[in-house]
C-alpha cells in the first residue's frame, strides 16, 4: 500500500478563464493562504499556468490533486500526462493523481506495467499517491482493488442529489471508515443544465429539499454537512467563480458540523428509492445493470428490489 496523504477538507476546483482571470487569481490566492488543496488537470484551460505562477510568487507549499486520463491501450498515457502536468504547472510534486478513464485494474497490481510506472513516479518524488475516479459505468473494475487495499482513497461524484456508484462498492468504501479518503466531486452540485443534476426528477428534489427545510439548516450548509457525516469522506471538491462564495464555503466546512445520522439515513433512503423507480419507469435500469445509484435492477428481480427499498422509507415523506 502507498503511504497515505490526508487531503484538506476543502479542495478548490481550480480553473482559470481569461474573462474572469482577476477573480480566479484571487480565489486561488485565498486557497493558498488557507492551506486549501487545489484540484487541477491538463484539461482545465489556463489553470496549470496560473497555479504554477502563484505558487512561485507566494512561495507557498502548494498541495494538489491532478486528474489524468489513462488508456490501457496506450501504456504511455499515465507517465506522459503526469510529466506534462508537472511541466506546465512548474510544480515538482503532485500529492494525489486522480486516475480517470477505464484502465485495466490488473495492470495496477504489484509487478504489472502501470504499477511499475506508478511506483517509479513515487520513487522519483513526482507523485505522492494515486486515487481512482469511480463512475457507475466502470466502478466494478475497482471493487476488488479497493477491498484489497490497493488504494487509500477514491474520487467520485457525490452530493445531496446524486451518488454515482453502485451499492456494493459504496458499502466497501463505507466499511473502511476514517482510514479511507473519500473525495466528493461536485460536492455542492452543478448549475442548471449540468449533466449530474439535470436528470434528477422534480419529485426527488422536492422530497430532499423538504428534509432540508425541516432541518432548519441553510441548504448550502446542509449539503456539506450531509457529505461530511460520512466517516470515509475526507474532502469536498468545490468550484466557484466568486471569491466571496469560496470564503463562505471554506468557513462553513472548517467550522461546520456533521449532519445527524437520522437525517443522513433519510436522504440515503430517498436516493435508493427514487433511482430504483427511475430505472423501472424509463428502462434505464435495464440497460444499466446497477441503475444510477447502485440498485441492482434486472428484469427478474425488479419487484423484489423495490419491495426491499420501500421498507426503508422514512415516515412522513410521500414518495
């Protein structure tokens, strides 16, 4: 197992657009002052140049997660993208490499090709460790690797309205507790029309938002408290184009409380039920063996699945 690096609770999704360069610069400067980690990638236009310049000017110990896309058919993708990221940013070291794409996990086992590349980059001081990005389409790939302790953490889409991971894998991660680093992408959700939230039905949203309203918490505060209540969740990745928003979120995360277990259970129960119903209603589950949130929806056991989920229905919420 690789040595475990503990990320900061808040990770800034660092992007830089020319038309908002001044404010983006201020946001990254604020993150550096507060020892907040950055999340970046070769695919984030302009961010690597800006991060490198600011790190050099401020002489700060910049900590970051960098995303690379790995293709098992091209054995050079991992090493080449890591080195290109280092070169463009001017950094000498990346704390965590986020592995996305759908690489063959067996090639990351000890003694195999990608593992040798990974270990070489760690030995040379270029990388701290590696976390896979999990997504419903290929998260099965990583289940055994995570059970066997091949990775100390993972990165996946998770927020109040979404969890892109099948149930058994989620349970594997949950069982690891605080020994594991779960990092939530789009932790506070996306804007209107964003793929990860625009498929959520209004019925689903209204039930979740009713729980939020009844809790007496601000919605933004509730979103963060829900994720941080998960014992395995170490960090939330958030993106913003406004300095005021970033500072508000940072204050809430570092001073905020975790959500009560009863409220967490209510949200989780709604997740299971609504997405199971979606799978049946539009055929989505029949094409996606595990549905959007991990319910195993196959034609032969659909009714049994729904019956099981309904038993967890929180009282007082009409689904």
